[in-house]
C-alpha cells in the first residue's frame, strides 16, 4: 500500500460566500484542530472510535500522520479550520487492505457542499493509496452523509445496535457502510470500462 500522496493540493471551493482551502493535514494543524473539535457536539463525534476532544487523542492522530497510518485533509476559511477528513489503516493488521474514512464539518459550515467535497476528496485519496476496501461508520440518523456515500458506491454492510454512547449515557445505533474498491475495479475491467475510457484520450 502506498502512503505517498500524488493528488494535488491545495484545492479551493466556494462555500458560505467564502473560498475554503483544502489541503493535507500536518502536525502544525494541531491547535486549529483542537479548536475545531470544540465546535462539535458529542453526537457528531460518536462514529469516531476514540473521543477526539481529548488532547491525547489529537496528539496520537498527528503522530499517526507521520507514521503513515492516517492520511488527513483540512479545510480552512482563513485561519479557521472548518472541516477535516481521515483515512485510517493499519499496515500491521490482517485488515491492512482496508481503510476507514471519517469526515467532519463544523456545524456553521454545513449544507453548502463542503461535506460532499471532503467525502469525495477522501475517497479519491483512499483509491490513490491502493486500499482495496473502504469503510465508513456513522449514527443511522446521518441521512445526508449516508446518501453521499451511497452515491459513491458505498453499501450498508451492518447496523450495530446501541453500539455507541454519548457523554450523557444515551445509546445509538451505528451504520457500517463499505465500498469494495477491488471488486468494482475488477468488474469494470471485465466490462472493458478502462479501455473505453483510455481510448477517449
Ligand atoms: C456529514 C457531514 C460531513 C455533511 O457535511 P455538509 O457540509 O453539511 O454536507 P453537504 O453540504 O455537502 O451536503 C451533502 C448532501 O446532504 C444534503 N443535506 C445536507 N444537510 C441535510 C439535512 N439536514 N437533511 C437532509 N439532507 C441534507 C445536501 O443537500 C447535500 O446533497 P446535495 O449535494 O445533493 O445537495 C456533516 O453533517 C458532519 O460533519 N456530520 C457529523 C459527522 C458525521 O456524521 N460524519 C459522517 C461520517 S464519516
């Protein structure tokens, strides 16, 4: 699996009458990332395995970037971090061909296309890294996000009942969606799609 990112950044996008800049996250984004997670409700964070409001978890995230187990993007409006993504994989695991995607947008920046753009960029990075299967988890009420992932070819694989609890002790169901990239690519090759696309250039 490749960890080098070839996709070109920064990229920009119009949102909320601003130009939001999307680029790769580095350790220098730590303070802006900590400020960003404080804008999110615990409900928004339930799909992330660890509570990212803890400074130690943020520190581990930034270290994982350097170790190559995580590739993340950040979206900035000026100096304010307004969204981010992560693809998490573990090269030492039996599931080293699988990447878990995570996407978060600040509440004040939702509904203007930033989430869709980040989900698409994160997916493109997963393909570029050569991951064979991509997964994403979210509480079942995140219908907008589920729709965007389904449009990219993700399908529901499981619902984990009462799998996460917020700080108040309320339990929620978690949906697990996945995309078998390798299977889709093999199907496209069987159907001759790559050749059809190549011949247009
Ligand atoms: C999921 C999330 C990233 C979406 O971010 P966003 O910036 O609002 O997304 P977009 O503005 O690109 O909207 C995506 C689509 O959902 C639709 N949508 C947005 N809010 C919606 C809502 N409340 N109800 C129904 N549809 C909605 C939009 O119309 C858009 O569809 P379109 O492009 O066809 O118009 C954001 O809500 C979030 O951070 N949620 C908490 C974390 C989470 O659950 N992440 C997903 C798991 S990784």
